[in-house]
């Protein structure tokens, strides 16, 4: 397998896992869809900037792309959790269920 196939597989599995975990933890299908949509949009922007700057795909940019998925999921989940405290919806109920404090 070449680098592009392995990178595509790693990113697809990370996004799929993020969708399942966010959907289960936030108890919201649409919350998981929005998180995945924002992460995919971020990846498209990163790949576009890499293309514009002439950065060739090698091991280091591939690792940075996979790590950016994790950082993007963490950022968007925290934003969705904070917005969940402002409304009484399933996000705040899931936080109370898991007994976590921010």
C-alpha cells in the first residue's frame, strides 16, 4: 500500500470513530454530523493550503493531517458541549448522566 491509501484509510477510520463516539456521548445524531462536517471541512482547507504552498505528501504532513482530525474533533466537541449548557437539551442531559464537570 502506498502513503495516500494508508492516509485515506487512517483519516476515514478516525472520522468514522469520531462520528460513533460523539453520537453516543452527546446523545445527538445531528451533533455528531456537525462535528464530522466541521472536521472534514478543516481537512479540505488543510489539504488546499498544502497544495497552494507546494508541500508534498510525505510521512510528516500525513501525521500532521491525522493529528489535526483529533484536534478538530476535540475543539468542536468542546464548543458543542458549551452550547449545550445554554439550552436544556440532550447534550446537557448526557453531561449529567456521565457526571462530568467542566
